[in-house]
C-alpha cells in the first residue's frame, strides 16, 4: 500500500536484542520493513540474519536457550506481547526455508494442511480452489495439475521449493519470510522463484535472506546489511548496491571482506 | 579504489589493470595534444605526423578498456565502488578516444596549412590550448587521486576555456578577413580552434565522471558557460 507516494511500514523492529544462552546474537536492531515490498537481508554467515527472520514469527520460541528482547510491531501490534496468539501470527507470517521441506504427503495435502488447521475451507470444493490458486500463484499448477495426489517429495528441488511457497501462501499470509530459498536451486528454478517473488509482492510483504548479492540486487527494493549481530546499514537496494554509506557494507558487497 | 583489497586476487588485479590502462591512455592523449599544439604553432610537420600515426595506439586502448569492462561486468558482477569504477572507465575511455581523434584532426589540418600564422593568432591559440592542456593534466591527476574536489575545479574552469576560445575565434575571423584569398587556411584554423574547445568539453565530461566515481552522485547544476561562441553558434 502507498500513502502519499510513501510505502507504509508493515513491520518495525525496535531495540531488538537476541541471546542464545549468554551469547548475544543480535544487538539493538531497529529496522522498518515496508509493506508490499521485498526486503533483502544480507551479511556474512553467522551475522544473525536467520535469527532476525525467526524473530518476526516467533520461531525463536522453539529454541529453549533463545531469549528475544525488544519490540516487533506488526500492524501496530507488538508480537512479543504476552497476549499474542502465536498460531494466528504464524498464519499471518509464512515462512519458506533454505531446503525445500515438503511434508511426506501428497501435493494436495501439502497445500491443504494449513487451510485445514486454520479452518479456511467450508467444503471440498473450496479446498480444491485454495489448492489450485495457491499452486497457480506459485507458478507450479501447469506442471503438477495431473499429479496432485502423488507425493510432494517426488518433485524436483525447484518444484519442491515452489510447492513450499504454494504451501506458505495457501493460508494467505500478509508477510512471507524466505531464508535462502534458492540456495539449492539451479539458475532456471532460481529465476522462476525470483519472478514469483516479484509477483507475490503485490499481495504480500516479503523478506528474503540471501547470500547472493546479485539476487538481493535483482529481487529486492530495500536491503539490510547485518554484521556480527548488528544492522550496519539499511536503505533502498539501489543505493546500497551503487553507493552504500558504510565502508563495511561496501567491503562486503564488493567481496573485500577480510 | 577502496582501501581494503578483494578476497579474490584476480578480481583486484583486473580492476587495477583497468585503472592503469585509463591512466596510460590519458597520458597518450596529453602527449598527442601537446605535440599537436607544438606542430601547429611552429609549423612542425614531424610532430603532426607522429600525432596522426599514434592515434591508432589511443584507439587500441579504447578497445582494450572496453573488453576489460565487458569482462568485469560479465564475470565479476561488480557492485558499489567497483561498479562505478567499471562504468566510469568505459565512459572516460570514450572521451579520451575523442580527444585523441581531435588532436589527430588538428594535426591533419596542420599539414594542410599553406602559410605561416600571424603572431597574434599563434598567441591566442597557445593561450587557449595551454589552458586545455592544463585541464587535461588536472583531470588525470583527479582520476589518479580519486579527488572529487580537483574534478570540480576542472569542471568550473571550463568557462575560462570557452572565453579564450571566443577570443581565438575573433583572431581567426580577423585572419579570414585579411586573407580573403586564402580561405583554406582560415577554414582549417576555425576547425582547429573549435577542436581545442571540444577537447576541453571532453575533459569536463571526464571531470563529471570522476565526481560520480568518487561521490556516487552526479555533479548537480548546469555546466558553467562562458559567453556564447560567436562563429558556430554551437553550445
Ligand atoms: N540454536 C542456536 N543455539 C545457539 N546459538 C545459535 C543458534 N542459532 C544461531 N546461533 C548463533 O547465533 C548467531 C547468528 O546465527 P544465525 O543463524 O542467525 O546467522 P545467519 O546470519 O543466518 O548465518 P548463515 O548465513 O550462515 O545462515 C551465530 O553466532 C550462531 O552461532
Ligand atoms: Mg541463516
């Protein structure tokens, strides 16, 4: 959504610190994510990108030693508040992981699983529609429409990843988090996912972690650079890749990191 | 270039080599312009012929730089400062190539001149060309030092060159009037003067590129402009 030509803020992280036991993994992160835009998170391995991504749908809750402090405000609501309904939150904030991880079930069941637990379909026909539109949006429908009742694990890696994206969008999330979604894919499958991301941003806000500078530059409108648990620089992708403010950002994206 | 070096050494070397070739090409252009001016003001055809012959060397630099830039873009996908280094190298090399051509053109016309030039005209030519040579030298120094302030100086001085060009044009017009029987020489001199001014313009283009290279932003505002050129009406 745009208001007066400015993108609305969908998510804002305020003073976020994350600890794994005594070890601090994120330091005072302040970051605003624009609605209906793609934000890329980049930075060297271990800098805290995945940790930050997991803050946005409270996936860090499942890690015992992990302790998140600060506010994550989504739609004017701090999801770290006690009153937050985590199941509903994860319905609104979908996630796609590095390795495609379809359930060991049929294609159809992979997609219908989420809508079923969220009670989104009243009839078999409605569920069929959800499955079809999700697969269409994930640009997978044409390839799999005749084998919906075969196991999802029988697809190629790129198809599996699109299946996982279809699964994520089946519950109509507002935000989609992607953690290195293309790292296991060939250039063609990668291009398909990138094209898909571009399409999906019309209806969703997307945050993607990637190790490919070229991919970040291609798919995102905004980029955040993390280093050693700190957010070093955040701004328009255009600016970050043409003329970053910070020397560390420049050294990283140009391949000068020591 | 940035202080830290690339993790991939060969990438670092490629960027440095690109950089060196721009400098070498620039020095060749400086030489060409210097010799072309000596040739026309002293009626020295040996220097003029050298300039004409050496232009091929400058053209080869342009081709080499273009290949290096294409390779860098295709194989390294340069970002940020590296991207600006790569793109500006391409643009600077094409301005330098034009400077080489213009120096060659001055030399060709030098060989066609029939008579010795009057002292006033020689002086006017020397005044403007000395200025342009200084500008070219400064712009190459600005590139070498990655100095945006030096680039801005060059950019601002272009105004002075336009004025000196106009004065020189006036001398040429006077010459034309006084030597109606020798229209050939007069015409050559008009072009020579115009060529020197255009070398100044290409130098200013390079200054703009250096500013972008260093600052990541374009030099804002209109180019400083002297009085309108009186003869050609060109801007
Ligand atoms: N479950 C965990 N238990 C303890 N420490 C962890 C855990 N997960 C991450 N960390 C630590 O937190 C820091 C940030 O890790 P994180 O996985 O967020 O990095 P990342 O930027 O995603 O790296 P990569 O690019 O390699 O995926 C690292 O030092 C890591 O060792
Ligand atoms: Mg990670």
